[in-house]
C-alpha cells in the first residue's frame, strides 16, 4: 500500500466556539486554540480539523458562511489565523479547514445580489425555481425541518435550501460559481492550510428536473435526487484538477448517504477525487420513524455488521475515516459506551481501543479524550442548536411526539450534547472562559477535566496518549488486513489485523457484563500492547470484565 501521511495521521476536531476562550467574552477563539497547541502536541495528534471560523451570521454556528475569505471577529483576525498556522506547523501539526460549499449564508454578498433580479450577474449562483400552483416547486423536506424551498418576494420565485432558509444552496451547475470556489480554495492553500474537510460534499449536484420525493411523515425525501447527484464526481474531479492535485494536502469528504461502492469513487486508490470519506451508517444505527429522534439505544449487532462491512469492502480499494462522535453527534461515551460513574472511564478506553485499531484515519472530537458525556439539559431554553430547536417545534406541533418524549430524545441525540465547552480544569467555567459562556456548561467538570487527568496515570487522557503512540510503532495498524473474530457475538467486538510482519488481536467487550471467551492458543504467546485493566493474566478460557479491551501483538 502506498504510504501517505494522511493515512498515518490522527486527527483532532476542534469546535472553535467551545474549545478555549482567550479574552473572556465567553466564546472560544483562535488565540485560545494557539494556547492549547502544546496540550494537543502532548496528546500526540498531528492534524487538527477546525469547524468553520469564517464570517457568518451564525444561524448554524458558522456552517452558514457570509464571506469565505474573512475570519469571524468572534474568533479573531486573519493575522491570528496565520499565527495559528505558523505555531501549529512549528510543532508538526497540520490544520484542516472546514469547507462549506454546498450552501452559503443568505447574507453572503453573492446571495444578496442573486435575489435582486432575474438578470443579476449572480442570479445563477443559487437555485431558483418558479412555484407550482402557488406552492413550493416540489415536496422536499429540509434537514432542519420545513420545506427545502423558500419563497422570495423580490422576484416571486423560490430558492432551494437543503438546510435552513438562511443556508441557500449554491448552484454547482454554474461554471463561474465553481471557478470562484476553486479560486477561494487556492487562496487558502497558498496561505498554508494543509487540507479541507468538505461539508456535505455529497449533496452538491442535484437532478435538474427536481422531482417530488417519496412522502414520509411530513415532507418528501429528495435524497434520491441530491445525494451523489448526477455530476458529483465530475465536480470533484474538476476540483481535484483545479486545486487539490497542486498541493500536498489532505481531503476528507463528509459524504452523507455514502455506500461502500460509492466510497470507492470518492476516495478510491486512484485518487482522482478525495483522500477519504466520512460515512454515517454506524452513527445512524437505531434511528426510528422520526430519524434520529428516538430514545432507543444503539443496536450493537447492526453497528458491528456495518463496521465489519466497511472494513472488509474498502480494504485495498478506498480509505475511510474512523469516528464515534463529532459536533453533530452526541458524546461517544454516552452513545456507544456507558457514562455512569462506574463505567465511564473504562468504556471510554474500550471505545478508543476499538476505533483506533480499525483500518482508517481516526478522528478524536474535542473532550472525547477525557471522556466528556452528554450534557442532559433539562430545559429547552438551554439548547442553542438550530436542528434541535426546529425539530422540537415541528415534531411536537404536528403531534408526532410529545414534548416530554422529545426532551428525552434531545438528551440522547441533540447536537448540543457535544457542543458545550471543553473541560480544562475544575475552576470557573471549567477553565474555558472567565466570562459568561455562549452556551451553558455541563455541570460535571469538577469530576471530568483535563487537568485532573493529566496527573492521574490511569486516566482516559493518558490512555489516549498511549494508544496514539502505538500507531507510530505498529505499521499493521494502518495497513493490516482486518478479519473479524467471534463474528456472531452480540456483546464482543473482536478482530485481527495482519501483515506479513505482524498480527494484532483486538478484543473489546461492549457491555457491562462479564463474558467468557476463548482466546486461541497462538495469541496467548503474543504481547499485550495495551489494555484498559491492569495486571490481567490471559488464558485460553477467559472471563472478560465489563468493557474490557486489550490488544495483543505478535511483535516484541
Ligand atoms: O447533524 C445531522 C444529523 O443530526 C446531519 O443531518 C447533519 O446536518 C449532516 O451530517 C450535515 O452536517 C454538516 O452540514 C450541516 C451542519 O449543520 C453540520 O454541523 C455539518 O457537520 C450544514 O452545513
Ligand atoms: Ca473569545
């Protein structure tokens, strides 16, 4: 397999609003990130993906950009950003920028112009359609509730927005628009960014007849007509020629709806498009008739099938990202582990053992490395996220779910669970800010914080440092062939990774029960390179402890 730095990297995702506030206004900022570079260096990561830092009215916390070449003043200045690049590079850390080009903000100058008149030079930068019988052009429902179409009185036409109405979709059919985007990307590459995470890039090409979708609960599902639309791969190949191929950068596509077959087109070994994909199948397990709004726990059996499928089907063909949480997902220890006092730490360690021993590039979401949990807000007023607020309103007012139940769904799946500020220490606001924070803090920072974990040898944080270091010592972690072991177990996720030089045997108990397992004789001679319990003596018949995880290696 061809060696590529981004295949061997460990990525840390920063949600800048909630990472570290340097000036006491209650909002995380670029200087705050610079202050924590040594912390990240010590953790061992070598790439940082930062969620959007650009000018934005913050309808969707920055995923609605109104100027692609200006830093939002909440976060600092262009000089601050340049200092961040310089300081990160000095430490051997690369920076990925979040590229949000399926849509812009409605406050972007392109849209301000576009909506003015039919013959405005920017008209074609967005997707405008006439209504049908005084109603929207089709029945598609938007990701944040409501229709995907908004009527604009200025020209009496509708514009498309797959997300909120303040996030109009850009029209990739328009060559001039595409050229503007490539110019903007080149600008950032010249400035020294090391790559892009591409927001919902799988949605940029739409079937131009805009047909109705199959009706679900309230709206039609247009997915068939805009997920991997007809020209998606033409656009990405063009982007690759115009920008990506000119720099030694890393690219990851947030490819909602991607299948393993489709992943090969996006991130195949031929490298005509992107380096790797982000798929959603494993984080969507357990979704119900109202999508993610359910109180069901995740279905381990399905989760396991999905992971195995992705490991097997991408092997030697395409490259994958490994993640269990991010700014759109609940905290991983709450969703896939166990966030009780008894099992939080041990299950967080099990999850990272599992995730980082798979094939792909692992992503750590800020706070995951100390085992931060969901925030469990009791009041709707504490939520800030547009998705949670819109769906609460829409689903409860349509009588699809009661308010009480919806509050429970938010506690488990709402995006704000992972957006509360990082816990640095046990002082005011967990050391995140000296001012009033933009979103309420989680209350458990006295017991879960980085400072306490730095000095405690068996902490989650120190375990993360250990597991990240293993990557440097065992090449098999990134190129070994994956084979499941105990494939039908409904409690254990075990597998081997193999090259000619080395074999790893990984075993993870996803439950709080003790479980007896058979460890094949040949693995008993292996070395245990990491384990979340001390002083284990492995044996042929072995009882795994709650959330136990270990990795055995054939190498000394
Ligand atoms: O968050 C989701 C599930 O709850 C997804 O529907 C999410 O909106 C989707 O994965 C796309 O996410 C990305 O684009 C959105 C933005 O709100 C997310 O934060 C971003 O990661 C629109 O730009
Ligand atoms: Ca600040």
